[in-house]
């Protein structure tokens, strides 16, 4: 019965337009993302770290707004998958710098697409896969019904969805070797011991090294794709940006810094749509405290 209810809810959401989703997201935010929620507290911690010069009012407003955008991201996904399976163009009002992709296609080169947790990242992945055969990494959900639905949804524009393990990495390498594309989350926080320390908004951050390893080996273009959610659910704008050319020639440490600096510039274009509730500053080497556990412990002591 539980699985049936979940399937019914997902089917209903697939017909709910972004205009209605925008309204529903406000309700979801008030119920699940209040100031007492973990996601709100994590958002505030991250925002205070990244914007130490901002006032408390600004930080609180940004945290609240970004959580509303996160609620939209959850609710809108089934609709995006259904519409994109027929015509992704119906979702996108404008694509900026699309010629970067076209130039790579003309040269028969593969592409590494970087789709951060910014704006409508589900649409970013769908758009990338609609342009070229693309393999994307997927970390399975524990909920089997949701897992199967998301797997099917992310593949509607032709993406090959692979697991985040050695078998999945081999598929990525094969795609690049055959001049196809791969999609990776550049702001993903690796497990302890699997990434390398760099800086994100001037704060020590465990940073993914897979992008660097694949790029140096394949020498293919690296492009960021982020999709801005427009007001009142009227649609989306997609942005394509190439990484700085210095990335391919500099040291590993400098490459990680360029990656994070590029992310910062993208986030600052519309910071309210970044996933600030993601624990970006965890699993760090050389930093004594777990900033989230420490902060929550202090909060509980005060309460």
C-alpha cells in the first residue's frame, strides 16, 4: 500500500505545473524547513561561513529563500521528467552560450559536464543529455520506489545512469574515450580520505578530485551547466560556461582551487537558488572539529 501511495503522489506531481509547484513549495517550507529544522540550521552555518560580512537579517532571508527553492526542486522533478521525455524545449526559455557545446560536437570531442546543486540541477542534467550521449553518476536511494522513479526520470533524454563505484567510473572513462560526455556534481563532498582539501569561499573544503583525474587523462572540454528557475514558474534559463583554460596546465592543487572559484562565481549570480542546506564542509582533513556537529551541540546546550 505504501508503494502504491508513493507512485500515485509521484504521478500527480508529474502533472503539476511549476506555477502551482511554486505555491506548494511555500507550504512545504513552512512545514518541514522551519528555523528549528536541521536543513535551516545547516544553511545558516554555511551562509555565515561563506558570507561573514552579511547581516543576520540577510543570512536568515537567504536561508529561508534557498530552502523554498529546494522545496521547488523536490516537487518539480516529476513534471520535468515527464515533459522532457517529449520535448525539453518546452521547459527552457533561453540557453546562454550554447555554442560551446556545439563547437565540441563539431570537433567530435567528448565533454565533461559539471552540474552543481544550483538552480534546477535536474534540468541541467536533462539538457546535457539531450545534446550528446551522456553518462551520469547516481547514488541510489534507500526507498526503492523513489529510486526506480528517479533512475527512469534522469534517463528520459537519453542519459546512461551509472552507480558511484568503480564499475561506474569505468563507464565514464569509456564514454570519454568514445568522444561522448559525462556528468558530475562538482560540489559533491567526497567521503573522508577520498577527496583533497582546497578552499571554497575561503573555507577549507574536502573537494572532489575525480574531475581533475578524468580531465587530465582525456583532455576534453569541461563545461558547467546551471539552470536558473525563473519567477512564478514561467520556465528556466540554462547557462553553459567553460572552465578556465589554466585548469589543464596548472598543478593539482591549483586545479581544485580553480574548480571551487568557478563554482563561487556561478553561485553568486543567483545565490538564493544554491543548496545551502548541503553539508559542504564535512569530511575534512586537518580541521579538528566537525563544524555541523559542534554547532548543533552548542545549540542544544543553550536550549
